[in-house]
C-alpha cells in the first residue's frame, strides 16, 4: 500500500513540476519527439517496403520454379552467366512434354516497345509473349475482358491483354476492349485489361505497365535468334513438392541440353525464396543502418532530458531537504525525479507517434508505398520513450535522493 501511495504521490509531484515549467518541458521533449519520429518513420518505411515486396512477389508464385539463362540475383561471375546459351522454345516444349500431367510448364519472352493509341503514346512498355497458362502461374486474372486463349497462341493472333496503368494512360475514360493499339509497328486488338497490382517501389517490374501477347505472335513479330531468350515457369502441383520438382527440372534440363555428368549447369533455377533471401539481407542491412542513425537523435534527446533533470534537482534542493526533514525516504525522492523524466519522455513519444502517423498517412496517400503505423511500432515507441526517460533521469534522481537534508536546507 505504501509503495502504491509513493507512486501516486511521486507522479503528482512530477506532473506538477512539468506544468510549472511548461516552456522548459516543451523544449526538453523536442529532442525525444525528433528521435521517436525518426525511428518510427524508419520502421514504417521498412514495413511499407515489405508489404510492397510481398504484393509484387505474389505475381511470381511461391510454388513455381523458373528456368532462366541467368540467376535473378547475380553477386559475381556475371560474365560467366552472360556467356551461357539462351533458352529457346524447343527446350520449353521438351520440358513441357517431360512434365506432362505432373506440372504446368509455361514459356515466356519479353521485350520493350512503345505503344500508341491514336495520338496517345507510352514509351518503353514491357511486352511479354506468353501462353494461356500464365494466369495459372501468376494467379493474376483480367479485371474485365479475357486473357489469352489456346487458339490465340496456336493461330498467332494479334490479341493483347494490357495492364491497368496502360489502360489508364492510353485510353483514359474510353473502354479499351476491342480497340486497336500499335505495339511498335504492329497492330493488336485489346482483349482484356489486367487487375491492378500497384506500382513497384523497389526497382522491380511494374506489373501494371505490361502487355501480354501470344508467344507465337511475339516470335513472328519481334523474334530474332539473337534476342530469343525464353524464361520457363514450372508450377508444382503442391507447394510441398517444390523441392522435388526443382531437382527434377534440373535433371530434365541437363538431359535436354545433353550435359555430361561432370559438366556444370548452363542454366539457372530461380525461386521466390532466393528473392526473399536477397531482399531480407539488403533491406535488413539498410534497416539496421537506418535505426542506428536515427537512434542517435533519440540518444541526443535523452542527454537533453538528463541535463534538464540535473537543473531540476539543483533548483529544488531546498524542497528535497524539506521533504526529507519531514520523513520522506530516499526511495520517494528517487521515484519523484524518475517519474518526472519518464513523463517528459512519454509525452515526447506520444507526440512523436502522432506526427509519425501523419507522415505515414501522407506517404500512403501519395502512392509511393503502402505505409501505416502498426500497433506494434506504436507500443515499442512508447516503451522506448519511457525507458529513455528512466535512464536519462537515473543519475540526477540518485543525486537528489542522496542529498543530506541539513545541507539541502542550507542551500540558497
């Protein structure tokens, strides 16, 4: 009971001291506010990047193995990878035959071309030659219209399925279905519009700025042996079989390319987890550096609180002497100043959280990335603010608690 009364009384005295020195308290909390805003904004940006990456990774697929000429992440030996032979349609067809009935195999080729609809143009749009199996691989469907069909591929139809951003930029309020667009110097008819994916802020592909056409039409229109580098997606029947599928794909590709047992693979196997590993490593390092830098602001704010608490102890030396003379214990004096410093930092932390929430809302509204201040970050910010306050007030509080009452009463 006495401990509870001490806590309540210490909080009342600390709050009264803060109210009595509003200007000083406001300036003291400024350093904590800046530190909390810096730390929470860094964490919010990190969460936004993770969310954006997860959204983009959804189009890659967690149960898909990709066979490519080069790995997605090249750390070294770039020239060795560059000199590998391109994958071609024949190899994709052989791989499809090998996995018939057991997995879905989908080849694709991409290039960049300018688009035109009447007087409107878009430059450098990603053109992807693929098959009707692409929606099964990526779990992406048209928002309206249709995707490519088997007869589009078989008969080399000039059908185009456009991304959401392409539809907005080229057509505006006009319904794009069945309208003709120019891809380079060839004319295609729009058969569908893909659902919106959201722009990618991480330097990867913008899935809303893509156009899908039959791979057979792609080869006929834009083909050339020098540029035909096919990517082959192989979708497992179940996620649990992905590792087994990877080994089977490697074995089949080695047979297709007639590689001897001692020869290394001249192709690469890519999966989502390789991207996740690279993303976590890079972003984790950036986050660590960011938190280290922003924590300096919080540390400086804590030093400012400590200085003010030393001033507060010095100014109230006679008050401490009087309280001790009428029976106050060291613990009560210690708690009084610890509560004062912790309350100052807590106020700074709460104001910092409000500012960070406003910044997160502004970032989210701008469309740069999905950003929101999660409850976990807010709770962590409050805890950090209180901890900084306790540590900042610890030495000044001990100094006040250890004052001799007679010396304190004599202090002028």
